[in-house]
C-alpha cells in the first residue's frame, strides 16, 4: 500500500495554485469536492488529499458511481446482509465500511441516485450507515467527491440533494484544464514519452521535433491530461526509435491513407447558341478533353474519373472523334 502522495507534474501557476489548495485542506477532517473536466486528474488529487492527511496509513477506498446501476451502487457502498435480497447468499461489507478510519473517494458523484444520496448524507452528517437488511452502525470516514458536473445547478434543479451538497462542499478544489496550463504540455509529454520508451525497452528517447511540439501546444485537449498521455504514447510507439517523434497521432480513428481530392467538374463551354444537339455534343467533347488532360490521357483513369466503364469511355471517344 502506498504511503506517499502520487507524483503530480506541472509548474504552471494555475496548477501550482491547485496543489497549494490541496496541501492546505488535506489535514482537515472534513469532506472535500474535487471539480474538474474529464482527464484532469481528479483521482490523483483525491489520493493526494488522503496521503497528506492524518489518515495516510488507513484505507483509501475508491468507487466510480457512474459504473454501477442504482441497486448495485447502494449495496456496493453500504453492504448487505445474507438473505436480504435474491442472490445475497452471504454478508457483503460495503465500501463505506471498508474505508472506516480512512478516506472514501466517490468519483462521478453527480450520477448517484436520490436514495444513495440520502444514505451518503447520513454517513457524512452522523457517521451512520445501514447494510441492506441490517442494523445501523457507525463509521469514521472522510468523503472526497469528484465530478465534472455543475452540482449547484443540479441542486437548484432538484437533481442533487442540496443538503448533501452543503455538507460535501466544506471545501472545493478546482482543477484547471490542460488548455489553461499550456506551459505544462511539453513537460507532461516528455514524462509520458519516457515512460513509453521504458515500456518498449528502448535505450533512449530522441525527443520531439519542433513540428511535433507545435502540434502538442496547438491542440485543444478536450480530454486533458489523459488524452495527452494516450496521444504521446501512441505517437512514441509508432515512431522510429532512433529519430525524434515528428508526428503526433491525435486521432487514431483517422486512416493513414487519404482519398484523392475530388476533381471539379469541367465548366461547360460558353453557350454559343444554336441547335440543342450540337450544343450537347460540344459540351460532351469539352468534358472528355478536360478529363483526358487531367489524367494524362490514361484512358482507364479517365473512365474512372468520369464514372464510366472503360468500354463506355471508348465509345464516347469514338463518337466525338477523340480516339488516338
């Protein structure tokens, strides 16, 4: 079991301010909310809050509230007694009870149901929980919640308990998105690249080219540090081990090949007037000549360009006296 805070990398003023906030609030025996976009490192901050507290040598229990349906989340958090429902063949100790004396980290807190929120309020307010089918018991748990949702707006809309929010929001740590700390991008990229090089058992990391660094700095990173790590690791894995990384693979769903650019249709010649069939013939002749020139008089490519079979093209060429 770790006994020290996990490393957090970044020297930007916004990030350093968030870490200083964490250091101030960590020793307090009060709930904390960690607010940030996906991929900003909310779980790492929760671990830092735990290991900088007096509970550092006690359990740190993590629950992703979005990963479980309501009925399972209730049982997972608070436990159940044997026979309390169909399939409950033995007693199950819930995560809150497992965290007794330590810290309970609730990720994606905003997705929890009203019933779960009510039980959480009782645990935070009074230190009391109740297994499904069991009796009330006391626990000593510090709750750290995390979300990327606007909890005050949800509470105002009646979709999150306002009294639970009041209790959890003793202090709120806001994590800056990666786009607000651009000076940290090269440092983080280097860190993730070195980790991937070690994983690939390569002797060294040749670095990034200026173009690659420009691509890293210029991307918006909606997935934040998690997206940056994935992009850097896949780019290092795909690069020449002996040359600096030049291409950052930001979108793995984009194929390496590119379809040929669409060829604009030939502009119709100036309408000289006259009989309709003669004007149609002149237009077809002009289209055929332009397509032949575009494709360097390769008739098979010209046919494909015009959406014709090779034999259809040959027929049009003979019709308009363009064979040979």
